[in-house]
C-alpha cells in the first residue's frame, strides 16, 4: 500500500507499506490471538517514509494517522504495524513515538555499509553488491510497533523513549544528537 501527501497540487511525502522482510521472526513480536498461519497476514511493515521540508510541521504524524485509518477501514485483517528507524543515517524514530508507536528494540547496526561509490547498502547473505572496501556504518536500528487492534499484545519488551538519550544513541537528520537537545530552548 502506497500513500502520497500532496500540498498545493504537488507530491511532498510518501509512505509505503508492505510485507516484512523477515516475517518468520517478526510475526512473534505481537500476539494477535490467531494461529501462526492465520496471523501470517495480520501485520504489515511501514517500509519507507519520506517527506520534504515544504510540508508544515507535524505532517508526518498526520499522514501516518490518516494512513492507519485507511488501512483499518480497507484492510481489517491488518492488526498491527511494524517499522524501523535508521539511526545510522537518518533518525531515531521520534515521529513514530509521536504517532503512538511503541519503541520495542534498539540494536547496533550490523548490516548497513557505505560503499566506495558513496552510496549505502544493507549487506545480507544474498546481497550481490560489491562490499570490497566498504565501511560499516556506526549507529543503531530502532524497532517500533503500532497496534491497530488494541486487543493484541506486544510480546517483546517495550522500551521507554527516554532510553534513547540514556544510551546516547539519538539521531536526527543524520546527525548524532540527543532528543533533549533537539527541543527549542
């Protein structure tokens, strides 16, 4: 499912939902009350989200809320949403916290590398990219879960958002910075 955010007749933001890359492991993050076979299609991942700076403040959280309402209405079998924030290059997921997602994982980056041509790529067992001379990026990956169906239960530990600052792993717009230091004085 793909959603666009338009303002003044132009596209300024996109949200792309789809299958989780690792469904076999991620299906266990939430107890939907369904059997594993029935639960297989009970969740989706917010795979990509990108917005430009033209949009007004809070556009991302507003668009997430609208997209969730549309998913709930048009795909009632979807019980929960999984998403990740890239704390190696982008941010720590402040927008997810503001949108009601629960932080359920902070993990050191183990797969994202900067290639010699300056691009970055995830290195997985089946990757065909040339990682010769590539540099492993420092940072973290943040896992977020949103329960559309509030009768479902998150089965992994929920982490208070303040833990990002306690661990010193906050990131915003590609820069290492605490959540506290982002707020206007």
